[in-house]
C-alpha cells in the first residue's frame, strides 16, 4: 500500500518487545507504524513495518518533529523502563522516564493537535494490597503498587486521565498482565538486556545456553507456593492495541482496561510447560522472593471484551511456550544476552 494513503500512528518504544509486535499488527491492519525509540533497550532489527525515528521521549522537540513529519493521527505509547526489580533501586530514573517522559509526549501531542492515545500500562498498578490470591482483578480494584515501577505506571495513568478531561484528549490505558510468547513468523520476539522475565530465562536454562533458573520464592500463599501470573500472548496484546485505537469514545474520555486471559499460572506450571516443550527439564533452584513481586496477578478481562470487543486467541500456555521456544532457538536479534562468550565479545568491542 502507498505509505501516503495510510493513517500514520506513532509507536513510542516500537523497537521493543510489545511495541514491535504492535507495529506488525498495525501494518497488517493498513496503518503506517512510525516507531519513535532511543534504542536504549529496543532493537533496530525489530523495526520492519515502518520508519524508525531515533529519539528520546524526554526530547519534546524531537517528538514534535516526528509527529509533524508523518502527519500522525494517534500515538501508542510503550517507551519506558519495565524491570520491577531495578525500579526498587533506581526509582528516580523510573519516574523521570516513565512519568516525565509521558508529560513530554502529552505536551508534544497537544502542541501538534494529536488527540488520540493508547498507553502501555500494567497490572503492576494494583499490587497485592488486601486482596486474596484467588481474586481476579477488575479495573476498579484497589491500586497499591508494590514497586516504584507500578507507581510510575499509575501516576502516568492519572496524568493522562487529567489531560483527557482538561484538553479533550481521548485515551485508553491497557493494563497488561504478563506479556509472553513471540510472533509465529519467528521474525520478532522477546529480547531484553538483561533478561529478567521468567519464560525466556526458563527456556534458556532448559536449552543449556543460560544459567539454571532461580524460582523467586516457594512460600507464597498460593496453591503450589510459587507466584501466580496471567500470561498473555504478545500477539493477543498487540491486537488489543489496534482495537483500542479503533474504539469509539467521546473526546475527553479515558478508559483503563485490563488485558489478560483471566487464568492464573504458577511459576512452577510455567517451568513444567517449558520442560515438556523442550523435552528436557528446566534446571532450577528455589531462591528468595524478589523485591516488589506480589503473590498473584490475574485479570478479570470482562471490560476488554465489552469495550474493545477483544478476546485472546493464542494465549494457551502451550501456544505461548511453543512460540517463545521457536524464537529462543533462533532469535533474529539480542541473542548475545544469553551466551556468555558472545556477551563478553560484544562487551569488549563496545
Ligand atoms: N520469576 C522467577 N525467576 C526468574 C524470573 C521471574 O521465579 O528468574 C518469577 C517472578 O517472581 C514472577 C514470575 O516469575 O512471579 C513472572 O516474572 P516476570 O519477571 O516474568 O514478570 P513480572 O510478573 O515481574 O511482570
């Protein structure tokens, strides 16, 4: 399709994991995804479906230029820091990038008259609070983030909601549960440096090209003592973003919507599923709890169905593990993070 006739959408953080999958989904729906990314954690190779604008979220002028240069009609905002553990030791950096970065983006959008936003939020806004581990989370649940990361996502939501009211912006915040899996094409997948997420670490351990996995705590008040999470296939998440762009909302509306399956899986269940798919068990040990980890985060996905008309299509644990394994066996980028020899070589030449 001729690029000029396509509706352009700015995807901040579009070189990252969920951003790249969403860029692909946008392309498949006829949009032009314009990726804005400083490549601090994203990968140039993940930007395949539209142009890359190399820039930092806190650089308002650069954002303004990108918004004008491509006649952007809407923004999907992923850029930010995501590691829960790191946020407990560098909270100031998280507030700067995740909150001040969002202030900068909103200002640039307002200046250029772009009035539609989809924001990458997180189930981490809830925290465990007084909730029992059996309870699925509806959007109205108490917000008591267990980590500075979750606090920055909640603060950014509040900021966006206020801007909607004040300036007529229309926004949807998607509160993701655990993004996982990879595009079935094998072209894009999960690649964080350093990798902190359960599924890639468990697969790397099972394939023998990573360290043995440490399970962070087996003494939670959950059925098998390990944490419960709601694992959602990244392609399903990407589809939710495209649906959120299209949803018919009045000017000034702000909606926060959970994106999960409604099914909780324990760390031990994930580890067992990986062992089964790989054909050899995941070498692991039991360690201490990780700071900021609530025992259970499981979505009530009712509102996503009602407002977005969205339901997950490929989020069975088996499908997620199969797609993640295909990617981890043949990652197109970011492989150095798992191989100590490659890592040392890359570090030496940096
Ligand atoms: N986890 C673990 N070992 C690891 C990484 C993660 O036991 O090396 C656990 C973690 O405590 C959490 C679950 O796996 O209960 C999912 O963690 P992840 O970092 O993948 O996502 P999060 O839930 O923090 O967004």
